C-alpha cells in the first residue's frame, strides 16, 4: 500500500480508538470534567501525564532542533526533563494536599483574594494559548504532508477532532484517551529509531547506536562522522556549542521551572486519589517520558547524517521521492542559485575567510536548500527508505502527541474560565450543570481561537512552546513555590510578582519576535539572553518584587498561615 493509504488506515484506526474511549468515559459531573473524579491509577496517570507533556514540541520539533543546533539543542532536552524532577520534589505532593482543582484556584485561596485568582486565570489563559499554538501548528504540518492538504485545512481537521473529545470527555475522557495516545506515540517514535539504528550502526538500541561505529566501512563513530560533515559544510561541529553559556543556563532554567508552573501539567496531580499517588504519578511520568527523551538525540543524529548524505550535491532529478513530496508543502525548497542543477547545502553565513574562499572556488553562490526543522522526525523514515507502514505510523504518533497536549491545554482554558472566573467570581451560585455547560462552551470557543493560532503561529513548534514555558516560569512558579514554603508571603506580594514577571517576559518576547524581529540575535539581546530563556529573568523579577512588597504589607490571615503549615508539616508532627 502507498504511504497515504497506510496513513489513512493507521491514523483512522487510532482516532476511532480515541473517540471511542472519550465517549465511553465522558464526564457527567464537574469533578469528572475537571479532575476525572480523583480516581485515576498512578501508572495510568503517569502515562496520561507523559502524553500530555510530550507534545508536538517533543515528538516533532525537539529532535529537529537538536539535529540543526547540535549540542546547543540539548538545552531543551535538559530543561524539559529536569523540570519533572523539580515538579515531583517541590510541588506535586503539596498541591495535591492543598486539594484545589486548578492553579488559579490555588492562587486565589492561598492568597485570599479574588483579584489574585483573576490574575492567575489570565496568566493561565495566556500561557495555554501560547502553548496550544505550537500544537496546532504541529497538527497542520502532519496533515499537510500525509493527507496532501495545506496546513490551514490540516489545522481545521485536527481542531474538529480535539473539539470532540475535549469538550465531551473533559478530564475523565482526556485521561484515558491520553493513555492510548501515549502507547501510540511512543511506539511510533521508537520503531523507526530502532530500524535506522540497525541500518546505520548495527545496534538495535538507538541510545547505544548514538555512540556506535557506523557500518558503512569508514570505521568512524556516528558523531565523528557528523562532526566532519558539519564542519566540511561550514557549520559548527555537531558536538560543539556556540550559544553563550548564560543563554544556555537561562533557557534550561526557564524550561525547568516552566515545567513546574504549567497549569495543564499541575492539574494532572489532582486526578489521583492521594498525595502518595501524586508522587508515584510523577515518578511514572518521568520514566515514560525518558523513553522518548533519551531516544531523541539519536533520532536527531541519524536524521542529520542521512539528510546531508542524501541531498548535498545531488541533482534535482536524483532526489528521492520524499524531497518532492515535502516540497509540495512549502516546508522544503530548492533554489538553484548557480544554475548547475545541483543542491549546494552549506552555511553561507560562515565568516571564516578560508571557508568562503573554498566555497567561491567551488562555484557556490549561496545555500540552495531550505528545510523546516519541524519536518525532521516526520521525514526521517522516508529519508531512510523505511517501509510505508512505518511512515504512516509516525504520522499517527505525531498527531497523538500534538492532539493530546492540545486537548489538555483547552481543558485548562475552559476550567479556568468556567470554574475560576464564572463560579468563583461572577456567579458563585451557578448550578453544577450550568458550570459544566459553561466549561464546554468555553472549550468550544477556545478551540476556535487555538485553530487561528495554529494557522498563524509566531514561530516553529518548539520555539513557541519554549515561550509558554518562559511565561509559566515568570508567573506561576514563584507564586506557587512561595505559597507553599513561605507563610509570610501575602496577596500583595504574590500579585505584584506575577504581574511584573509575566508582563516583562511577554514584552521581551513580543519585542524581539513581532516588533523588531530583525534584532533577534545575541548582539541585541539583554545580557545575551534569548527570548526563549528570558522567562528565567522574569522569574527572578517575580521573586524580587514579591519579597520587596510583602514585608511592607499586611501578613496573611492566621487561617491561611495554618493551611500553609499543614500542607507541609502535618499537625500531629508539629505537636511532638
């Protein structure tokens, strides 16, 4: 069967499974809609959390970033993985013990303020919409290639699917749908990686093949070969790093603490029956996530090596079918600048005079290949000439990753609006049925806005997602951490900190990404910190603002301080 037929079959079967699960486990109460009735087993919740967490950025874009940036791309791997350790140790058990459905609910009650709740709701919505933009972009890319439609129509198709199981199923439906989606995405990610590892290194374990010797008779290791190919074409050595260390540290920190502040991840720890189960869920989630995250560097290296060997200096007529198929999407393009009919793929911005002289002598007139880094994982099986069913499987896995996270984010938006805004502020006497209806209408409206962001994204998938993490780091993380571990932190300090943190971070991102994109480089960044890492600075400003304002304003009420003490140290232990 053709690639398109296999894709239709595998994607169709997987979607039918998701919709069936969502329908069978649809929510009938607000508790089931928001937190699945707090009855999910820790292992199941760990799988659902992993699927919620491993979005299009992890499945589609992370290996693409690493393949183009080399060692510098590892900051995404370190930050996103380390964040889960931080979440498990510092936040998850205490938030579960506090017993509130959502982060805005925690902020509103802990800081005894409806205004604090509204600020948290606005932060949650901004973060979630930023994050969901990347997911819908990923959906559009998948459909653009494998269903032979443009990205706009791909986003619309994916939006309809998300609407069905997010609006009707709620958290209960999404949880068990995401268990299935995790199984699909991890199988889809691992199978081609294993095949390619065997083909290139003879080792069936991609993580080990990453450091193995190639089977091409050269006697070179994969990374040595890739370093040589990269430097020959004017790129930095694959295993070297060129990004400023301060920026590397800032991005890693923003991604780590952003993990702990993401509302759609934190709400997962309310779906289990106990605090112990919340800790266990974090452990299982980290284990399930590690399977993909330890495979991603190998996938990136395999794909980069195959890409260079396949397209560089090849004539257009010699190019394999995968290139021309992706060329139809506009995500791959060949511009024959010197008219020789061959692709010259190299770093034409390399300032080294010796390299420039060599390029001129070879008759090169500039880089002739444009390739979107978000296609690397999806195109990798085609580049390696794997069977068509593997290519269709990868499409199903990519959709599972993007749609599972999109559904979780839309649920956060709908619950933030219906529960934290309408019920807790506008109409406290609303019935449970009315609140559930309001949540579903909010999810419906949110999915339409998310579709627009998917059609008009502010960047490539992982870049957009990194912005969401930065915003979460600058707003929620300090408020949650101080709310748990600092009894004296009051509403004035927390509110001021959140506002300063998110406004500063959002303004920095908007300035360099939208107002002055031509200045988006290390020469213009403040202290050399990129928009992807500025959330770490926003977090520091949040902490400083809160600590400066809190001592000069009234302390929290005694009952709030008692709750803070209780969630960390049980009363019976304090009396000993």
